[in-house]
C-alpha cells in the first residue's frame, strides 16, 4: 500500500516539475519577445544591431565572470581572459567577416532590385531551405 502511495506521489511531483518548467519557458519566451520588440520596433534598430548587442553582452559577461573567478581563485576549465590570438589572426578573421557580409549585402541588393531574376530565385530558395 505504501508502495502505491509513493508511486502516485512521484507522479504528482514529476507533473508539478513539468508545469513549473513550462511556466518558466513561457516567461523566458515572453521576456525575450518583449526585448526583441523593444529593440527592433520601438528603437527602430535592425536585427543585426540586436545580434551585435547580444554578442557584446555575452562577451562582457564572460570577461566579468573570468575576472570574478580569478579574484575568488575558482578554477574554471576555460578562462576567456586567457584567450589570445595574434594580430594577423585577428585581422584575417575581421577581413573574412567583412568580405562575407559585403558579399551577402551586394547579392541581396541585386536580388532585391529584381534585375536578375535567376539570382532572386536562388536567394529565395536558399532562404526557403534554411
């Protein structure tokens, strides 16, 4: 008899955990959606600006946590403050990123004008597949 009660209690607890997890997910989605709306619609900023702001916040958070962990002498398997790359590597990464963004911008600009219909359908299909 006690065995049946334990099974029922464990089922109730797992059900409650699912409800709490579902509520947390809903709250996270609502907060994220509100922040995206504020950034893109209210401030008239682009999606690229939103992504760059998120990246900056994540990198700053990692750096602050790295400093904090170093001060508290907590061993972390990966310390972002010790990531060092050479100047040539940094320049090549930035050049690659600039070339990629520039090429994508020029392709999208030509596709948006409608002069090259084949390119327009290629871009449209590529976004459809992605």
